[in-house]
């Protein structure tokens, strides 16, 4: 029983990270029909920001909000400069723009920080382990699960309890009707990029606190995981993104538990095969076909 609880906690920790990644990516997709492949670079820049601030001697309690604000501003700048001028443009234009932004942000990071990994020195308390009832739970795992729950709660409060959230949902469900109601698509897009950036700031801190170091090319894995999660959960639904992220985390942890030691090397390939099999059974994803942000 103890082992089962341990595995569930591991799955929740991994899955909540993937769920937040997918949530940030889905939010922009639901408004602009855009898969922003530069999203992972927001995490990278957030990681570098944390490294710079920690190395400068700032307390970690200040590093966290400053990094989130920095990544939020960076995301909104990305949306304003690179994507806002292309509202209503063909999908291929948005896709090319996305890859262009990715390359620019990556090479600027290389120019400033170089190719070598930069270590993120996290506080000692995050490296501790909580022992209780036969369980050994890393503090970072608890922080990840709690942080994921808080972000999701705040996001749903914003989405369903504020005018901004109503505008977002209206623009995602019917852009033309939203325009007729006086909702400005450019403003909605900036809100979406802002919220998406704030989520990226949180995930970047959690991701690189776990990994331990940042490189300019650290964006590939989180972007890939987020994309798989939103496809698994169902494109265009924020609830599907979170469901897909949790499911992907559960599948990964499950594979690591059941596979023999000799097959662990192929765990990721087997995870992809399982995801493909699930999509064959449910082409619309676990939450069904694409619908509005909800």
C-alpha cells in the first residue's frame, strides 16, 4: 500500500508539471488557433532569470515572484510583437512565426549565456525529504503538487469569475460573435499571452529546480511534453490539457514501475506508443473533440 501511495504521489508531481505546461500552451491555442513552439523558451528564460537573481544573492522568496513577472512580461512582448500583427493570418504564417520566435529567443540566450549549462542553486529546504508512514516524499515534489493546484485554482477563478475570463471564453468559442459584442481580439490575445506567461514562469522554476541546470536548448523536452499532453487531452480544451498532462505523468511513472530494468531505456518510446494507442481509440483525446476554452 505504501508503494502504491508513493507511485501516486510521483505521478501527481510529474503529471501536474505536464498539466501546467499543456494549460499554458492550450490557452493561446484556444484563442488564436496557434501551437506556440516558442513556449518552451519562456521556461528557459525564466530559468536563466532565476539563476541570475539567485547568483546575485536575492532571497528565493523574492526570486519566485520576480521570475514570474519577468516571464509574463516576456510572453506579452512576444505576443505583441510577433503574433498580434498576424491575427486572422493563415495557419502556416503563424507556424513560421512561431519557429522564427523560437530561434531568435534561443540564439539570444546563447549569445548572452553561452552553450554551457548554468546551475540553478535552489534553497536547501527544497532538496529535503519528508519521511512519514514509510513514505519518503521530496519537498520539491510536494511544492510541485501544491503549486500546480494553486495555479489551476487561480486560473479557473480568473476564467469563470472575471470579465477577462468571460472575454477569453467568448473569443475561444466564437471569435466573430465576440467581435460583434465589442470584445477586442488584440486585447484578448494579450490577456491570453499574459496568463500563459505567468504559468510558464511557475513551471520554469519548478522544472529547472528539479533538473538543476539551464541551457539554451532546454526547451525541447517541456515543449514536446506539453504538445503530447494537449493532443492526449483534446485540442482546445483547458480541462483536456490538464487531464492529458496528468494522464501523461501517470503513464510515464507507470512505465517506470512495471517495466523490467533492461527496458527502462525504452520507456519514453513505449510511453509514446501508449499515447498513440489511446488516440487511436479516442481520436478526439480523453476529453473529446475540440471545443471552447472551459
